[in-house]
C-alpha cells in the first residue's frame, strides 16, 4: 500500500454529540489511518463532497439522532451519483438491528452499536479496503 487508508468521519444532521466520533477518529488514526473529521451538523451533500475532495477510502458516519434511515440512503445515493462506488460507507450509533439490516441491503457496510471495540471497527475498515480498493 502506497499510502495510508483515508477515512472521513462525519456527524450528519442536528445531532450535537460528537464524543464517540472523536474517539473513533483517534482510534483509526492510532491504527495507522489518515482521518478527516468534518465536525458537527454536516449535510449528506457536504459529507460526500468532502469525501470526493479528500479522495477517501471510507466514510464513517456517527449518528445518534434517529435519522439514520434518511441519512445513510441519501449518502449512498450521492456516492452512486458521483461514481464513488468503491468508497465504503460505514458508521455507528443508536441504530436498531432491523434498520442495520435494511441499510446494509441498500449498500451500507457494517454498522456498529455502542460498545463495539475500536479495534473491531479499524480491522473491519482495513479488511474492506484491502478487498475492495486498488492501491
């Protein structure tokens, strides 16, 4: 691999709680990835545009607001529109198991519930990128 894996960590919508996102961002950086954190109150369009500009391998969305069934499908749609089919969309937060399955059927990667270890998330991203991106 010529460069580190690049991951965009985003908080979308009105959700103002970003402690978890910052912990994940730090853990991914500590795992050798390059992390871009967008900050709070991003729109799906802002997230996808930043991902395109930063040439990321993965987008991680932290969501606690209950808007996951709106946010993730919108981001998937925008990624497809821009031809970014080889960018992983993953994330976590308060997402019911049934909704996780529905979102994964739409093309979202694994979604992580509270309590998931940061190493499990980092290993998942590394494995996905190794299998799906060309370096």
